[in-house]
C-alpha cells in the first residue's frame, strides 16, 4: 500500500516528536517534508530522518503537490495564518496542534476559510481522546456504568522543573487557560457529551512572579456548568514539585470512574527508614507518549481511508470559545454565561 506523504511545519519540542513518530512508528505514513525557521532543527532532523523536501518557509511547502497532508506544530500564535494559508493553497488534509486560534476572530476566520476551501480532513491535536484509559472511561459512561453523570473533575499540574521554559513560553502560548485547560475542557465535553453553559473561576500568580509581567497566572480553579446539568471542576497548576500530574474523575448516580490517581512512572515502590515513596512522571510527553503516536496514526488513516477524524474543526473551535469565557471568568472573578 502506498504510504501517506506528510509534511510537518515546526520542529520544536512537540513538532520534533511528531516528526519522529511519523518517521519511525507509523507504518502507512512517510515524513516527506519538513519546515522550520530554525536552521539547527532542520539540520538535525534532515540528517537523522532524510526527508525528501526541506523548507525554511512554510509557504513553499504548501505548494508541494506531492504531499497528502500537512501537520502544523509551530508556535500557537502562527496557527491561524498557517491553517488559512494551507486551506487557500488547496491543501486538503490538515492537522494542527491546539489551540485552533488565539482570538475569537481567529477561530471564526479559520472555520470560514477551512469550510470555504472545502478542506476534506481537519484534525486538531487533543491527544487525550486517544488514551486507552480515557477511551475505556468514555465507553463505560456511555454504557451507563455510573448512572447519570453528576460531576466531572479534572486535575492538570505541570512540573515546577519547567518554570523557566513556562515563563519564556507564556507570551506566545495564550497563557495558562489556553495552553493547558483547553485539553481538560475538550476531554470533559467529550466524556459527558455536552458543551458548557456557564463558567466561574479564580486564579493568580502564586509561584512565578515573572508570569505577572506577561499577564499570565500559574494556578487557577474553574467551576463549569454544562448544558446537560453536569457540574465540572477544573484545577490546574504550573508548579507541581513532584512531577507531572493529570487526574480525571466522572462521578454519577450509580458510581464513579477515575483515571490517573497517582502519576507514577513505573510500578516500583521504594521503602526505607524515611518511609515509602514512588517516583512520578516528570513531563507531559512522558505521560501521554502513546497518544501522540495514535493521533498521528489516526490522521494518516483518515487520509488513506477518506474518513473524518474523531476530533475535528468544531472541537477545536468549541475549546477556544470556552477558553475565552474561562479566562474572563478567572480575570474578573465572575460568572460568564456561554
């Protein structure tokens, strides 16, 4: 079977991993083209993975008719321009990392441009939907295992070891709510099958004073009311001293399902005179690694089989729409109606 030819824009932290996954782990895909504005990234990836086409201007990549699809893994602030340019250049299959856009005007423009140019396949990078545990949770909820859902609770904590990177990255990431909580919201609305009706939030700078200078925060809590009556509680932090911690619970009238209660990186338990401890996962990619392979495999399969992705344009749109309401709720400590 002929392989799906993919080009990737952006070879930074996550983009490099996507390139590796396409090249090494997805049998029906080929890393045909790479693009980065950083020459060192291009040199390293081209030497290791030998793609046929190498670009430092993504617009030149968009002209390549040999490519079956484009993967956008550049900085968040460039997503809107790149998606729209790709659609207008006639690219029919687009994968973009989240967030879809950085403003409400951007996501509206993206939606209009993608639809106007008849993009066949558009996938957004909400990788949690490809986690086996979350998929099992979703299946059990749909089967009625917990009865009627009452509460969905999400914990999302980044390791304190990443403090310097976070402060540097914040101005172009959209801040805490955009960078982290859209993952939680997308997973929550998927698990319970409903969009948000209202949002209330609190948050602030508790650990990293540098974030205050760029109008960002490092901790917040958000209470969400969903259209179907389910309550949601999202708690997120940038300064988790023990590593990377993600936890989800959906509680209902007949029971509860939890995923990720302790973020251990293995099954080893250490015991001595100081007590009992387990080591924890230290960053997000280590925790979610299988999901990044599966979401890119899904993109390649959708192209080869001409199918729609399970997480698409409107999922990305809804997440950003919610993020603006959530940020307003946190900034003003008020209830925002969707």
